C-alpha cells in the first residue's frame, strides 16, 4: 500500500511578513542612531573648534589685535573660551615667552585671579565657557613656541593681527578612548584632524 505524503504549500502570510518587518524596523530604529551617533558626535566636536579657530583668526586680522584660545585642562573642570587683548603682540618666540612669563601662574593647576593680564574674555565669540561633549576630554595642548606640552592648569593658543596662529596641537580623547590630534596651519589657519597621538615634531618629519 502506497503512502501519500502531503506537502503543505502554505507560506508566510502578508500580515506575518509585515509584523517581522516592523520588528526589524523597530530594532534598527533604536540601534542605528546609536551606532551612527559616535562618528557624527566626534566630527561635530571637532567642527565647532575648527570653525571658532577660523572666526578668531579672522577677527584678529579684522580688528588688528591679538586673541587667544584658553583651555582649562584640570580634570573634572575642563572648559575652553576666547580672550581678547588690549595690546598687539609681535610674532616671535621672545614675545610669546614674555606673555607666558607674565601669566605663568595661569598656566599651572591653580590660576591667580589677581594676576594682571592684558587679555580679557571675549563674550562675542562664546557667551560662556564651553565644555566638550560628554565622554570627550582634552588630553594635552602643545605649544611649539615654548617647546612645551601642557596637561593640566590653563593653556593658551595665540592669534595675531597678521593672521598668524601660534603653532600648536590639541589632543582630544573621545568616548572610545581614541586620541585625535588637531593641528592648525599657522599661516592659513587650515585645520588637520589626525587620528592618533601625534606631536608637532612627529608631524614635521
């Protein structure tokens, strides 16, 4: 006696397919923005700084005065802002050393609020002190003019009326513990964003 095998030709119904697609869509809707947000957030963080550098450089040329970006590097208190000078400084190492010496108390862990300075916060650039997004931190600020790397206290990058930017490098640590180095062309102000921990000496080779 022959046995008859019945094969069901029933497949997925349209409703079942739609339910599966909805589930997949919901998962992607939650996971995808989180995955994409990381590089976008990193890019946006650098974009803000590089755009403000260009703006400060242009203002220094337009108004014929000196500006500087200030960075507080103390852990848990990190911030950055812009200051404008009432004087015009020359572009040379001795002039920069004179500025640094006058304000050396501001370069270390504790700032002396009573220390005289020709620079004052410029609220036309930032109304308040700015902070990096959560998870991002300044690792160091390198000054080629002083052959120094600052990892605490307050560090500065100067902008001169001739459109010249003090040679320097900014190292930023992202939430994934990747290190990025921001370097600005002293003459053009063009920014280079380099993945990895690079010093100015490394980049000059």
